[in-house]
């Protein structure tokens, strides 16, 4: 039996790792991080050592309670079953189904089509178009779905696994947008913060973004100040160390800031 | 509140629908099928009527207990929580994590990369190569994963949601193989029926294939005789009505035979 803290194999930009980081943070689970840089050294996920942990050569993987679990939603469901407070799945089976439906829509219907390995396969010149198509199509469907499930968050008024999937996916959407060109408007999905009376239909991801700093999987630091930092690629090709404007905060090389929310309600 | 039988929106060749059909059959849930032909009329999933049910324009979707659920794993989890017998998730949280890990590996890591819409996007000349790469890479990882989780089935000795994902994915692998060229050998994943003493490491999908006829989502009929029928495309482009050699069995137009297992242990 393994002892000690859980170990999360993670990459800051991996939206799937990010889902798990939010879950660990919300559940206040102390853990250690091992950074697996998906772009350095030809991709550290291809090392023999990491493949032994996750033969899919993907992050995240979580060593916990003597087992190693890969696949972010399997990890989150395990955390939910063994560390149920605060809950990330509602009690009502129908609401649970809606949470899983939204989560799977993102985890199976959007993310796999725009992840690093697929974009490499598509080729650099087609990457943005390909990614945009997957994300826009998925977000259009998600918008329609959320219209019947969302309250303050994706499903009702409590944060759930669905929100843990949506927030990183919205960040991906922003990152993969052509410069200056946002994704199409999705009123429920990405409703801005000035929605006033439409409070109950507010953006699910917006509210996730607005969760306490610790819930975002970010070390407590001024780096997480709303509207201040954002990740930038450094000249060395290592995007892990810089915020712009510089926040002066030292964070683990595998983890960095959540994209802060802009006045328009979209991450910037 | 909706009354009456659950209604499954399904397509015979959809591996995601197939997962749910197996679950419904194993749990002995009486339901009605509405066929959504993904290739007829330009794709019936694009109809306004169906998009209102599932804005992702994908099957399956299940109307049940007054709600409509899309995403096959969300559906299966809902069935498990509301119709728990026989169970499709083990009781032990660690085993449950393994079942979900294997299921998600297929549902997020393989299937989305080789489904109909993506293959259309890739273009006809690249389809097989693209699909083969996704499946082979996924199966290689799955083989390694199953080495530590499998008993008679994907996880231990009981059929689980993981097997419901694997069997249809193996059928996809067979269907998307270049003629006469099998996928690489995967001893645990696809171990042939003559494994003898290696009983406990036998192919998970093989055992799923060997489940009772009703468990395969197939109407009780001679059409499901092992080794006899297989789907063929008819001259009308409707592959739903013919078996070769003809089995003479009338089955719902949306559902048809599970590919029978060959002596080598692979579906043929």
C-alpha cells in the first residue's frame, strides 16, 4: 500500500489535468505535483517512466491510496466516492446524469479533438481551423444543453464536475482562438459578469472562474488577482515562468495562473 | 413527467449506442428504439427534431423517467444508479475507478477520434490510416492497462461498463481495418478462445462477445448464432437489412447482429 500524499502528474496547460487540480483544491486534498512537460524534451509523457504510469501517454495521472488512476473524470469520480465533501455531483440521480452528460460532452466531444497530439497530427497550418471547429460546434451544443440545466453553474446552483470540465475548456477556446477573434457568443455558457437580473442563468464557466483562488488549482498568490496576469510564452519556449505583466510570483513549474476574467466575461 | 417505456435513439453501427444497448439488455430494461440513420438523408441526426433532443447531433440519446440523457456513459451511470441490478460497476471504489478509467480511455481516448464526423472531416483517402492510428495507439495502451486490471473481463471477473465500451470498439477496429489486415495482436485485450490455462487473462472483449445473446442488445434470434452472420452493405446503401450468409431473421431496422467471433478470437 502506498503511503503519503497523493501525487498528481500534471501539466499546467493540460485542460484535463486542470479539471483534477480544481477537484483536489475544492476538496482540500493535500497533494504533490510531478510536472510532465508535454512539449519539452520531445514530450516528457513519452518517457518510459511515465508510460509505465499511464500507457496513454497523457496527463493527468493520480497516484492515490495505492493505485494509479488516469483519465480525469475517473479520477474525479474516485475522489468523489472516497472524499465526498464538498460534493461535486448532486444527490439527485437526474441531476447527476446532467452533470455527467455535460462533463462527457466536453471530455469526449470537444477536448479529444483539440488536444496536443491531434493538433500535431492535423499539421500546423490546419491546427487553428480544426480546433476552432471542434470547440465551436461543441460550445453551440453545450449552450443549448445548459439552457435547460444551468442555474448559477452548469447544473443548478452548485459547482459540479461539469464546471470543472467547462472552465478549462473555455480557457482552451481562448488560447486556440485566432488573435483578436473571440469564439461566438454563448449567452448561458459565457455570460458576462454584468448580467444583473439574469443571475440564475449566468455563465457557468464564469462562475467557476469566479470561484475562490484555491479552487482553481492555483497556489495562493497575487498571481491569481483577477484581471492581472496571463501566461505568456517565454523566449525559451517555456511558457511556465512568466506572467504579463510580470507578477513576480514563483509558482511550481508545472502549474500556473488561471486566465483571469475580462470585463466582457471571457478569459483574456 | 414522461410515462411509458424508455426510448432509445440509436444507430446500429454507432459504438456509443451499442454500449447503451448492452446495458439495457443486461439490466433487462424494456425500451423502444427510434432509429437515427447517420448516413441516410444526409444524416438524420442533423434533423431539427433530433437536434432538439441532442444538440451534439450524436446518438445515443435516451428518454427515460421524464428526462433526456445523451452521452453513453452518462446514460449507463444513470441506469446503474436507478436500476442497479445486475450491477455494471463493482462495489469497491478502486475497482470502480478502474472500470471508469478503461471506459473513459475508450470513450474519450479512442472513439471520438474515429467516429463518423471526424472521419468525414479527415477525408476519404486518409480515413483508414487516421482511424487505425487512433485505434492501434489506444489498444496498445489498453492492453497494458488491462494487464493489471483484467480477470475474465476488463476489470476482474464481472462484466462492467468497461466491457460495454470495449466490445463495440473492437468491432469498430475490425470494421475500420484494411481488408485482410488485422489490428496488431493484443493478448489480453483480444485473446483468442483457445487460451486454455490463461483463462484468467482472457480477452475482455472476447468474453463480452461471449455474453448471452440478450446481453449484446440483439433480439433473440438465430441471427446471433456464433460465427454465422455478419453485416453487409446492401446495394441501397442501407446496411441494416442483410446478413451474409442471409440469416432470414427480421430485426428492427436500427439494430442488428453483433459481429460473431472467429476461431482466431477476433470478430469477423
